[in-house]
């Protein structure tokens, strides 16, 4: 490819092993596979470490990892935060020298419905920003000792989170720009934060959206995918083509590779 950006694929549910995913990664001439810790066969262990070392040599494919979707990075519980620190330390030991990037969700947390309107608890929590920032700084420091960086993905997002995004950016955190989530969660609110605060995007989850249905094939949907491809190429952003079945992933990879080869 003429572009210097790296392209990867997600771990697919239709497979039951990392090796099956890697076969597709290789067939599609992709640079990396984003392991998903939610899949049991991606759980970091001593056994997994040996397999990944073997696979990295055999396939010449890099790895990133997506952390648990259920992560509550802003939790008020010191016991939960201490669990996270222990968990990330153990994960780092298993993945050092193999995985170089970890994707974490930046979730808005619990809500209560009052008069049919969702009210988010963290939006009324005066220590929300400082606590979340301190937790993430600690996790970043832990993973840094193992050569792993973190990127923070936009999931459900709300106006009360704006100052958190600003503070994280001011403290040199990097972000994963999920372009589909940007549409279906509060109508491009993340993009407004990105532009207003000049968020540092180093990773992208790319998929199209049809109405409010995301993870669609790149060439089918409502988004101007070419503009996102240009943005990624211009900013040297790693891109996971986050289409989650083989058939449509193949079509999407072909689409983006053709676009990049024209640049």
C-alpha cells in the first residue's frame, strides 16, 4: 500500500481460536489482529503467551487487544480499582513484547430514569473527573512498564463527559475514534469534543452505519467512509476494520485497500 497506516481486523465471533482469525488476517494482507479479551480464547495466560509468540513468528502479524466491554473505569470502589491494577499488571506480564496497544472503553456509568429521562450518576459526582483521571494514569503507568500503551474508545457519550475528555487530553492520553459509535451515541458528540479540544487520535474503529445499526460493511451505509479513510491516512492512524463477519469484512478490506492504493 502507498499509505503508511496500519490496517487490522477484530476478533470474529464465528471463530473459536486465534489461529482461525490469523488465517483471515493473513489472507487479507492486514497488519494486525485486535484480540478481544471478552473471547475466552483470548484470555491472557502463560499458555496464551507461548501461542502468541509462536503465531507472531509464523504469521508476521502484530497484535493489539480490546479490554472487557464491562469496564467501569470511573468506579468509586477502591476494591474494584485495586482489582483493575492487579489485573492490568498480570495482563502486562503475559503480553509484554507481543501486544503494544490496549483499547479501553470510556463508559458513562450507571444511570437512573427519572420522568422518562436518563440521569447519569457520574454527572452529579464532583470527584468523577479527578478519580477517573487518577485511575487511568495508574493503569497507564502499569502497562507502560510492559511496553503497552492505552487508547480510550468512545462508547455511549454524554455532555457531562466533556471536561473529562479535555482533562484526559491535557494529560496526553490517546483516543480510539469509533466512527460508528460517534453517530449512534449522541449524534457526533465525540467529534465535537475531538475538534474543540484537539483530541489525539491514534487508533480508529472503522465501520459504516445504516440508520442506528453500526458495524456495517464500509461501502454500505450512511457515512462518507472515504473522508474517514483520508483522515486516518493524513494522521497516520491505525485502523481496525470493525466489520464482524468474514464475508463483509472481505468486502470492506478490499474497499479500503483500493482507496489507499490510489493515494
